[in-house]
């Protein structure tokens, strides 16, 4: 009887966590969407494209330099999470962030990309990288109501400021001021909520770095590939369509990502805690399957609505200068369905130490993304719409590959028991 009571209590707490995060994300998605409707009226596609390309270059360097220590913090068992361990992780986060910042500056300088926009983006990314890693100490206790409140207020203030600035005529720099405001307010809000953890810095010896690398290499490789994938998409859009094409692609990708943004609290953050804390293999696999089933329906509905309404809705919302976004968005319908489903499997792999399967799924993603570029060997032109089709194929291939590999491994494990 007691075990049943504990189970019911645990499930009700999980539901409250999910509702808190999802409701916060709904507000954030709404605010971001409405804010963007104002920004696109004042900022040209080419200016959005330049912003997206700058962010892609800087974030790519940070993604390579980061060991994803925040994931190790969340996954650490309570008995092993001593004061010395916490100080070690925190020190590694600080040193890693310094290396990422310096590497980003050197990279943009070496390739002749160092300008005022790149400096803004390096500062923004550095703050965000530090904040997201440090937040993991706080998130271990799953205080998702407070986190949802902090993140929602931060989002609201940052986007309202951006709307005011762009109406007053600040132009392209509004995008960078908005991102910097969101980064700074995120750290401030975390501090006010008692989540901006600070530990005494300690020197980390070479053998400790080597041990940390062994612990995180699976996550590092996957998220480095994920970072490369996300930045490569934008850079390819700039290559085939110029800054205007990158801007068109950026807005279509933003619209296609709205369903995933709404579901991210469940499919990424909560599921990582759920899967990591569950020690029974069959129970963890059952939770994964149920999550995939529950998430599929809203994703399919969202994709169908996007296909049906894009030609009419995009010009109404964004204006005629953005009408090309509609065709690109239709090609991203597959990504709208498979992005969140792939995220669930990815998080499951983190918790279940299935890095090998995830690696091959990432390769399948790159294969899907690059498929339209085989058209270069024919007379068929490659444009941002074709790149969007590759984006959809990437997530579909990645999801199907990961499902196949996980299923094969689990069937093999079952037959051996």
C-alpha cells in the first residue's frame, strides 16, 4: 500500500512539474512569436540572415569547446554528489567557458569575421553557456515552477524591450540587444531564486581533465555533432541563398520549431530527469514508448496545419517581403514531426548510455540534410526550399535510425536474459 502511495505521489509531482514548464513555455512561445511579428516589419531578411550566420559561426566554436558538464551534474547520483564533486564540476564549467570565449574570438579573427556583431555574439554566447551549465546544480532538485517563472519573466522583458527598440528605429542591433538582455536577466533571475550556485574555484589537474573527458566524451561528441548540424544548416542557407536566403530560412525554421519549443520542457528537460533517475530497464523503456506515443499526435496536427495554412498565413503575419517563407516552411513539415520525437530518443540515449547508437543516428541526420545537394550533379537547382527538405529528411532519418538501433539492441539484450 505504501509503495502505491509513493508511486501516485511521484506521478502527481511529475505532472505538476510538466504543467509548470509547459505553461511557461507556452507563454514564452507566444511572446517570442508576437515579438517576432513586429521585428520582421522593421528588419529586412538580409539583416536577419547576417544575424543568423554570425550566431552560427560563434555558437559552433562554443559547441566544440563544451564538454556538457551540466549533463554530468544532473546525471550524478546523490551519494556521489559531494561538496568536493560540486566544486570540481563548477571549476571545470568556469575554465571551459573561458576557453570557449577565447577560442571564439580567435576563430572569428582568423577567418576575418571579427566585427561588432561577432563581439556581441561571443559575449552573449559566453553568458548563456555559463548560465545553462550552472543552472544544472539548481535543476537537480527539479524546482521547475520557479525555473518556469524566472524564464518566462526574462523572456517577456527581453522581447518587450526588443519591440520598443525596433519601433524607435534601432534596426538590426535590436536582435543582439535582445539576446544580451535575455542572457543577463537569465543569470540575474537565477541568482534571485537562489539557483546561481557559486563554489570555490580549484585547480583541475591534467588527469582530472582526462577523467572528465572520458565521462563526457559520449555527450560531447553527440552535442558537438548536433551543434555542427544546426550551424551547418544556416551556413548552407547563406551559401545557396545569400544573406537574404539565410534570413528567409531562419524565419521558416523558427516557425517550424514552435511545436518543439512548446514540448521542450517535457521531451528534453523533464525526460532527462525521469530517464536518469529510473534504474529499472523495462520501466525506462516503457516510459520512452509512452512519451513517443503521447507526443506524436500534436506534432502531426501541427505539421498538417502548417502545410495547409502557410501560403495564406505567412504573408498576413510577416508581410509580402517574407512571402518566400511559406514554401520553405512546407518543406520543413517533416522536421516539425520528427524533431521532438528524435529529442526524446536522444535524451533516452544519454540516460541509458547508448552513445554508439546516437552517433550513427547523427550520421544519418547529416546524410538526410545533404541529400538535396546531390542535385548539383544534375541540372536541378538547389535553393533554400530544397535545403528545408533536407532538414526534414535529416530528422526523419535520424529518428528512424535510432529507433532501429535501440530496438535491435534491446531485442538482443532480451534474448540473452
